[in-house]
C-alpha cells in the first residue's frame, strides 16, 4: 500500500467527502487560496471552487456561528479552526450553541458540523499554540471528540466525522501532520467510538490517543524486550468512547495506565480512572496510573517544555510503577 | 408583497400583548418556570418585520423573541406548550422560552446569549447564496448586542460576502439595565454598522408600517444579491428587563409613561378606531384558550431528559 502523510490523508478524506456530497463545504482561515496553514486543504479550492472552500476573516466565533447556521439550513459544513487554542475565543458558539442545539430543539434540529482543528505541543509553540484542549469539549455534552494517531485513521475518522449528523471536533496533532503511513485509497471509513488495540498484551493496559500513541508504541516495544507485556489501546475517539474495548482489556490485564498530553486536573485520565474504578473495581490489582502534562501552561524553552509534557522515559516509568516494578 | 392591513398588524401585536399578559400571570402564580423577558411596548417591530418575510426565510431572535416566533408563523400552541415545559412544545419541553426552534418556519433559534444567534443567520444566508434559492435571513437583537464581538464578526462577513441578511437592531435605549450612554462609546448605531460597508437605516420601531417598509426594502435588496442591511428600530420596553425587574430604578416614571402613551398598540388602535377593541378582545380570547390547552397538555416523560443529546 502507498504511504502518505497524515495531512495528505486528511486532504484525501476532505476531497472524497466534497466529491460525494454536494452539501459538504469548508469554511475557515487561509484554507482556500493559501491551502491551509498545514496544507490539509491544499488544492481543494482549485477543484471545488471558492463557493465551497471559503476563506474567512480571523473571526472564529463568527465563522463557527455561520457554520452552525449553514448546518441548520441543510448543509454539512467542515470548519477549520487553525489551532485548537483559538477555540477559546469561540467557545460560546461551540459549547453554548453548536453542541446544544440538537438537544435544546428537542431533536428537531440536526447539526452535522465537523470542526477540524490542530493541537498539541513538542514544537516550542509556547502556551497559546501548544494545547490539547479535548477535555474542555468532553465536559459539555453534545459534541463528539475525535483524536486520530495515524494517517489511515485520520482519513477514515475524518470521513466518518463529516458523515455524522452531529457536531464533531476532529483534532489533528501538529507532531503527526507529517507522519507517513499506509493509507487505503478511495473510500475509507473508521467508525467513531471504535478503539484500536495496537498491540495485545497481558500485564498492563495503556490507554492513550493522538500523538502520545506514537510515544507509547516505542516504549511498549522496548519494554517487551524486558518481558513486560503491554496491551496498547488507541482510543481514537473520546466521545463516543469505546467502553467495551477498555473494559475487555482491563478485565484481562487488571492494571491500567492512561497517557495523554493534556493537563491532569479534570482531564481524560481522571475521567477514565473514575469510570474504570466505578465499574471494574474488583478487576484492578493496582491503582490506576495517569501520565499527562503537568498542570502548568506549556512553556517555550525546549528544556522546560519537555519537563512538562509526557516523554518516552516518563511513560516508561509510569508503566513500571503501575506494574509495581522497580523503576 | 403588499403591506398587511392595520387590522392585521394590530391582531399580531395584540396576540403578543395577550401572550405576555398571560405569561406574567402564570409566572406570578409559579406555574411558569424560569425567567420571563417581556417585550411590551416593542410589539410593532416583530409585527412589521416578519410581515416582510416569507415562511422559508431564516430567522434568529433573542430571549425576548417570542413575538418574532409567532409573527413568523410558528404555532401558538407549540410555542406556549414549550414555554410551559410541555411534551407537546416545539422542543418537547427541553428548550423553554429562550430556546425556541422551528425549522419548518425558518426559525433557527431564539437564544439565551446576547448576540449569539447572529452568526447562524449569516451562515444560513450563505447557503441561500450558494443555492441561489432567493431566501434571506433576518436576525433581531438589541442595542446591547451591538457591543458583542460575535455580532461585529458576523456583520463584517455578511458585508464581505454580500449575503442576504437583515440585521434588525431593536434599540430600546437600555442594554438590560444600562442606558446607551453608559455602555456605548459611540451611541450612533448606524455609524457602527455602516462602517462595515452596508446600508444602515433608522426607523420608528413603534410603527409597524414603517418597520415593514424598511425591512421589505432590505429583503428585496438581499434577494436581488445586494447584500446585507442594518436597521435600527427605535422603540422602548415599557416594562422591566425581566420579571424581577420593575424597570423603574434606572428610568424615570415620566420617561416610561411617555413611551406608554406612544405605545404601538395605542397608536395603531387610535388609527383603526372603534374596531380596535374588538380585535384586541379576540386576540385575548385566542391566547387565553391556547394557554388553557397548553396547561392541559402532558408533561414530558422524565426519561426523555436523558435522551437526544446526539442525533
């Protein structure tokens, strides 16, 4: 199978959905003439025209409100939010309006709107361009959150997101955009809410998503040579959550580490740990571990940033702690 | 499209007046939950504006927007049942008074957040332009919303893309409890809107004919590809911001009384003459019967509260 980058895989999914459904259009900053800050929309304006690939002013609240209105009027908009950090100037539209409209309308209104955004650190982009803010969107009901870690999943999940009749926040990671991988040509769908067991194992379950999947892969390989059998689960989407896969894995290994790049307080790790202990308490042989960013803003300097974000060595240490092994 | 008759306007305005009277009684007796934002004194703006729209045109309004919802043609029974939290309401009791939706009448939502529905109408108007279906979008908001960033982003984009949008600003001189001169660096709202490159017109908001006329002109401009229009309708809320605000601590009694004498229903009734009373009585009766029907409607099944987050 041919190899393409994560960004090219997203571009393929967008092109495919624009071709198959005339109600799909895109709206966002520098996506048309420029082709997208990260080239995800490269060439789309040439193929689909300025009417369907629409450049906007730097007005996140405005164009997300427009995307909502377009969805209510029967379109299937894909809005690109250049950095997830910029969602914070548009939270009223995203969480008070986009996420709530279906429920508030008693089901009368559907909002098939995908927000494609990009987040994450490790690049020295500092505190306002490095965040993973998925937890904010998981806290408020009504918007799905998708966090692919491979080019193939990016393509399949993005197509599935666009076809979903609900608001979806699709989070690319800036460290993944140039990652190459095998990606099926033509139509490729990965259902939302399906985790992927990357590597089966028996000693400990590692639950993760987005870029930290790649970090965990390396650690898991290394640990296997020391006789530690890790079951590595890529959650792929956080809402909906594939609880069945989580439950089966925990029931098998009895030990859990959750790894994510965002902060710990009120984050995905804390949330999953609560659900696991509520429902699978008797299965656990050890306290659930969480390896996450420290609860400080993401600093700029390389030595400071790596002190805050999960690293392979920190993940390794966390796995061994959950195993009760000497670190 | 011909202007509706004076009798037709009065019927619309009297229905809104009757609805608000009934809701006030229900609120005071504890049978209506939540906040109640009344539009007394402002009845001519929704009556005049919605008369210039087709059922397929798009509308978003505010938490004070029930008059627009009715004037747009949404069912009085459906609206009342929703306001009273009934299973038969427009949103099955999940939305309430501030969140009325009726896509079959182009209503993309009333909204609890000041200015937040403005972008939706601009987006719906974008689809009208894409599909060349001749629809327009009207969004109504108050003078307070003029200070929300989202509104300005939306106005800029409507002008940039030349979208068929009518930005209808009800200037009732107070943003909730704060007068314009204490909240607006420039109280000339027309200047602020026209700076984006669109026509901006002021109108007597207590005259439904005049409101109809300017909105109709803006609708025609939008349908013909001429882009958006901003309309400032001068009016006055003769009651408080919501049920717990008497509206008298930040306004003089003389000012309120002067506007009461200038109320659109009074003015139009004087113009119509003796028949006006009959029209108003009929509206009262119509609404009262609808309230009785809504009160007798079933409550939602509590289990439905946990359903319908996603389609």
